C-alpha cells in the first residue's frame, strides 16, 4: 500500500511531537515531587489537563467540520504544544507548571480530531486501518525515542531536569514547523447530521442525538470499555510495587512502546484485509489476558510477556477504532464524530483513573485489575453480539 505525502508529513509531525512529550512524561512526576509538589497536586494537574484536552477534541473537531478546513487547527494545536514545552523553562512555580501542562494538552485537543479527519480523507474503505496504523506506528516510535533520550541524559546528568526541558523544545518546535506545509483539500460532501452554526465549548456533545445508529452502537460500547479501562500508569506501578527499580519501570514503558510501534502498521493492514471488527475483538481478548495476568504476576519474565501481549492488544484496538468510526461517517462530519468519541472517552478515562486509584489504594492491585478484566469481557461479548448488526460501507 502506498502512503500518501500528506499522511507521511502528519506522521513525522506526530513522531517529533511525541519525542518531545514522551521525553518528559516518565520524569515529570519525579521532578514535581522533587520540588515539593504533593501527589494530590500532581494528580489534579494530570486530571484537569487531560479533561481539557478531551473536551477540546470534540469542540475543535466540530469547528473544523463547520469551517470546512482542517490544517489551521493542526498548525495551531502543535504550536500550542510547543509553547507549553517552552513555558517549563521559565519557572517551576505552580501556576507556570499548570499553565504549561494545560497549554500542551489544549494543543493536543485542538489538533487531534481535525488531523484524524485528514488521515481518514487520505484513506479508502480498503486502507483506513492501514493509514491509521502507520500514523500510530510513527507516533509511538516517538514514545520510544523520547524516553530513551531521557534515560541517556539522566545517566550523564542525574537530576538535571531543566536540561531535559530544553531538549524537549527542539522536537516540539520542529513538529510545528513541519505542519506549515500541510494544506487543506476541499470537502465536497454535505453533512448527514445537522451541525449547528452556533454552539459553546460543549456543543459537540449534541452530535449523539442525530448520529447514525451504527455509530452509536459502536461508540457506546467503546465508552463503556473506556470507563472500565485502568490507566496504563497502574501497569507501571505494578512493576514498581513488585520491587523493581525506576530504570526497570521506564525500560518496560520503552519496550511496550517499541513493540506497539512495530506492530501498528502491519496489524492495520491485516485489519483492512480480514475485517476491522474481528481485529478489534481480538485486541480486547488480549487486553483481558493482560490485566488478568497482571493481577497475578510478580516476576520480570511475566511482566515482559504481558507487556508484549498488551502492546499487541493496543495495536489491534487504537487505530482500528478510528478506522471503524471513519467508515461510518462522511468526510464533512468526521471531525465532529471522532471528536465526540475522543471527548467522551477522555471523560470516561478520567473516571476510570479515579475508581482505579481508589481500588488500588483500598483493595490492592489484584482487585482493581480483576474489575477491569470483567468490564473488558462484557465489552467484548457486547461487540460480538453486535457485529452482524453493524452495517457500514466498509468490510467488517
């Protein structure tokens, strides 16, 4: 399959942006703790930032549909994220830290749905999953390179977090500069669902009311799955709780992203060939195996195997979900449809993080992961029952 020039550009943009973000992701909690911030402050920062990003994805996705253009939101979004990285160099004061994180995540919210709509427009019914898989592979490669750069830097300059902030600015700015060559293609279709000319920051949630039944059927199940999906950070904390070092924990994160990056594109191509719903269901089966296994694991070998299974699970689900949604929705509505899903799943993820953290602290790792396992099983069964009824243009 030939990857178009525009998909290549956006994939390299994501690669550079993720190098910048993932360079900082594993060490930010450690840095904030080292300068005196509590776990509550750190948790609140992440929760609020991700909630803002999630809701923004829907709003700006809908706005890109109404305006009939995508590239301006892609450029603005990556620009905001670059500015957010730069703010970390100014001060370690709490307001600046919060402003940095919120600016960075708002940038992600501005760009995500319009960018995904461009990727969908560059695809056909036979290549949706492959295109999203290729983009995800490049994006996740950044999640490998970034932490490796961070590990090397901290090996030679222990505790020098300011230096890491400076390094992160360069790929962030480079990703924004690359967006400047992204151009819009005309959107000729008229939307099937009426998009209001006016509306506030939350108006995109109204899309659900008139959306296609196939869309509701799929997205409703996926939102439930997001509600029971324990955040990845708890998988890493499980390794730490088993007595392994911080380096081992970060190494596991890098290993997971490496496998994820290698598998995303070939699995996307496979999904286009044998059926996207089938691959999605296999992904959830692997997710169940991961969390059930994590509830009972204690050795490094077990963790390595389960992180491989988890990477395969994510490769079968993340990009395939966007490919499925894109297949239900005409180009003119894709920003809103993908944005609605991103917004609601982000809110669900915030709730999932809250209940998982509570169970993690009150009842232990095993109880939290078994609840996630049970919820994923329910999602899988529902999708299997609905599979024959999910009629769409593309081959399931």
